[in-house]
C-alpha cells in the first residue's frame, strides 16, 4: 500500500480536496487528526481512526461526500478507497502499523 502523509497544517486541512478518488492501493495518513469531513469531495472513502500506539479505534466504511466522522482518542486518521480497510483487515483492536510503517512523504 502506498501511504501519503499529511502532517503540516496546510496538508491536513487540504486532505483529499481537489483530487480524484484514491486508488485501491493508495491511502492518506493524516497525523495528528481525530475528525475528518468529506465536504466538497465527489467520492466516498474508508476512514480508519488510529490511536498513538497504531491500534485501530474505529472504522467508517464508505463515508459518503458531505459527511463528518470523528473518534475521540484518535491520534491519526487513515483515509482509503472504499473497501480497502476491510481488504487490509483493519478493524477495531487490530494494528495499523504494518500499513503506516513506511509512508511516502
């Protein structure tokens, strides 16, 4: 999986706005983050909330455009193509470190 990272304020604010849907093997890690929105997006995304240890806290599958999702206690969010979270075995209590281990800047 190719993981892009958004760490600066501008990168985190922009997120996936202004781009097309994520490829099946692509994700965006937003760090730090505990809340996301899909305002202005034309496609759904899987949203994986991760704690500071890399453990999945919650997953919102196929979050539609113009929606908000949040998870108290999350340290980061992984945004993925619809179906990718399930395909990668990401579920509450599971580790996301394998996917987030070698992100692309």
